[in-house]
C-alpha cells in the first residue's frame, strides 16, 4: 500500500511539472509573436499603417511654400477684423512683391463691391508679367463681377503681346462674354484680316506672330 501511494505521488508530481512547462512555453511563444525581430524582450511591436490620403500636387506644395515664406517674413499673424487691416498689413509687409500679389489674388474672390474693386486694383499693380496668367481666370470668366473684369482688362492692354493676344482671343471666343467685342477689336488691330468666328485661323495667326516676335 505504501509503495502504491509513493507511486501515485510521483505520477502527480510529473503531471504538475509537465503542466508548468507547457504553460511557460505558451507564454514564451505568445511574447515572441508580438515582439519584432531584433527588439528588446518585452517591447511591444510597432504597428505601421499606410495613409490613403492623396499626395499633394506640385502646385499645392508651391503654394504652401510661398505661404510659409509670407508668414516668416511678415511676422506673427495678427487678428484681422476688416479688409482695410488685411490690405494694410500686406502692403506694409517687408516681403517680395510676388508674395503681396499672391495675397491679393487669394483675397479678391472673398470680397464684394468697392472693397473688391480696390483690391483688384492693388492686385493689378503688383502682378508681374510672369504672374499675370494667375489672374487670367477672372478675365475669361463671364460671371466675374464687371468692375473686376474692367480693371484687369485695362491693365492687360498695357501688357506685352505674349500676354495680351492669347487672352484677348480666349475672351473673344467665350460665348456671351460681356467684353468679347472689346477683345475682338484688340485682335483686329494686330491683324489686317478679320477671321470672324474662325477660331482656328485666329489661333494660327496669333501663334505665328508670337513665334516670329520671339525670334
């Protein structure tokens, strides 16, 4: 009987040891599954996810860079309560003219009435020939307020042919554009023949003239 009891105790001890070893092995495997290779023991794995957001376009990157440059040169942003405050801050800022023009370019669509007309006048004065195409959409869009179009059209007529002729052609061929007739008059002063609504002929002649002038 005593030998039987001893045998049972030995068997029980062996079973207990087997259970302990199995439990320890399970914990070790669980820890290894969440620890990345080469990481210190016990350090949780770093889960990385990929963003579905589209990458910014070159234009968006360029605009963001210019905006940061404006903020850097003009100092801390102040709370602005009126158009006059915004206008004065831009005009007094010690920043390149190109950045001032960009600020007015963004401001014009947000304004109305006399404030918009005054802002577009500042814009026209600040725009270089290289930047003028950025305001071309105001001219070619028939829904742009009349005063805005008039200011920019008057400024366009004092620009070089490379800017003037293609934009006048775009305005002239825009259906129901209020300044289509004025644009056509500009075109006919540069070409002896009136091609009417033959826009292909107009395009060819404008292109040839600009090409010959650049040679």
